[in-house]
C-alpha cells in the first residue's frame, strides 16, 4: 500500500506542478488525434466504408451510388431560378457523365409518375387501372395543380433510367424502339420525351400514344410520346429494396433520365424543366469503381467539378468518412491541412518529450532523495507513465464523442473509426513511454543520489 500511495502522491504532485503545460498538451493531443484519424480516413482505407448501397453485379468492377450529400440538394434546387443557372446544371451533368474510365448510369425504381386521370380514362378501363398503380397506394385520383395544369392525377408505377442504364440492362421492345441517345436528344422545345411501356399496356396503348406525365413530387409536367412496348417478362434489379431482387416491368412505364438539348434557348421555363430531369438523374446515379484508391481520386474530381460550376460536389456512398466530410474542400486546402496536421503531431510529441525531460532535470534533487531512501527508478517512472496517460485520455474521449455519434453509424462503420482512434491514442501513449524510457536511461542515478545528499 505504501508504494501505491507513493506513486499516486508523486503523480498528483508532478501533474499539479505542470498543470498549465499539461492542459495545453491535452488540447494539442486532442486536435492531433482527431486530425490524424480524419487525414487517415481521407488518404487511406480504414475500412469504415459502408456497403449498404453497393451494387456488386458486374465482373468489371463494383457500382456505387453517387449523389448530393446531406442538404446539398436544397442548394442545387435553387439553381433553376435563371436560365444561366439551369444551364450550369446541364453542363454539370455532362461533366459527371464524361469522367474517363468510370461508367455512369442512372436508374430509379422507386419514384412514381403522375398521369392526368382524364387522359388515362381514354385508354385504360377503370377496372384495369389498378394493376398499373403502386401496391402501397390506395388507388383513386387526387386534385393538384402541376405546371399550371389543374387536374385530377393518378399515380402509376414507373422506373426512371437513362440511355446507359437502358443499354446496360439490355431491355428489348416488341414494338417500336427503346430509350436511345437519338430520342433523348431534343431538337426543339416542342419535342416530346420518349417513354417505353411494359407489356401489360399493349392492349390499351400503342406506339405513338401521347401522354402528359409529371414526376411525383415535382412541379413539372412533360409532354411525352410512347416510343416502344417492352417484351413480356422484362425485369430489372429493384434498387429501392435492400436485397435488390429482380422486379417485373410488365406494368411499369420507363421514363427517361438524362436529356440533351440540341438547340439554344434563354427561356428558363424550357431549360429549368430539363435541367431538373438531369438533376434527378444525378440523384440516382451509379458509378463503377475498379479499386479502392479510386475513391479519393473521384472525390477530388467531384470537388473540382463542383467548384467549376459553383454547385455542391457529388459524393459516392463508397467514399470514406474523411472524403465525404472534406468533399467541399479544394484539393490544395486538404493538402495544406495534411501538412499542418503532420507538423502539429511532430510539435506535440516534441513538446511532450521536452516537458518530461525538463521535469526530470528540474527534480533531480527530489529524485536523488527518493533513490537514497531505497526507492527504485520504476517508482519514479510509473507516475510519469500515469501522467502521459492523463494527458492523452481527453483526446480519446473527444474522439469517441466526435466519431461515435449516431450519424456516423448510419453512414459509416463507426466501430472501425473508434478502433482507429484507439490505435492512434495507443501509438501516442507508447511513443510517450518510449521517450520516457530513453530519458530515464540517460539519467545518472549516482549523480542523482549525490544531488540528494
């Protein structure tokens, strides 16, 4: 008990004597360890990336969803107020789709479309329409004013896909054509958008049928024309479900994403609606990645594209925590943060070494007395080890508070991040102990005893 009492007394005496320096070291270590984990997450693969949204059905690579992060969509949707801003969204879309060696496609299997009830009644009998409506929707119509058209609307099952997704999944038609680059390139504002119907529609509608369609939840009503009827039994992965099982398209309408305009206009009423379709396409994009190091390269490229058009950068669901947190930072700024972090780590470790060295040097007489009274060097070393631990523990608590939040566990594997915090804290502690051992090895115990005399 006497030894334990001595160790704790010496620990509190030493800690209180250097309280200001110790508090400063606590702050510095807390910042260092936080930045070390963030920089490691950005530049290295800690293994915290989630795979919930991964589509691993291609031998050439893995498809990951890319999208706007958090509340960024609010900022994007403000970009449809002027023709200039709408054009920026169109150009932004083209640049994301033209990234070399990384195919991009857009497909959305969960968002429904709205058709005007009066137009539906012309083609589909009331007792047949239910098969085309979503299962979780009670059926019937509802009144709404969309794009200035005040009518009764019905919800219909749909998938939204661009030409790349249409070709990738190999959809085939028994009549007409599919979604192609030609029919999704509009030559005038009066051109209709192409839609393809599931096989169950074939007894009610035909190629050439014209419909007005709205994307559920938007303010735009599009003039559309049926360009093809799908083969019976056509299927696609259900990207709206966790299991991503195959779903039948017999009772679905394929609505196009990714529209190209082969004409110039300053009419924002025209530009904004197609800019919105392309933004909607970006929100449901998938990009192919071939190996893990590409995530940082693409994150940096997304940041550059965002800066170019003054719009939020996109983010991949496969990106690490650091890459997603720093997605709006310029690459140069992140490198500056890395250099500052390295310098801060070196300075903090040097400060710890210097403080331990000075404490031993300034307390030579006291330690000499301890040694004269039969105290071993380990009895002097252990309180220092406890002091190093006390300095580093706040950084561990801060790391758990920052990285262990519920938000982190939703988007990332929080346990992996916390384990990284533990490893960095342990490494810092072992370095501190190594400093202490090196210093104590250089201490002349005979000289300390003489000083004590």
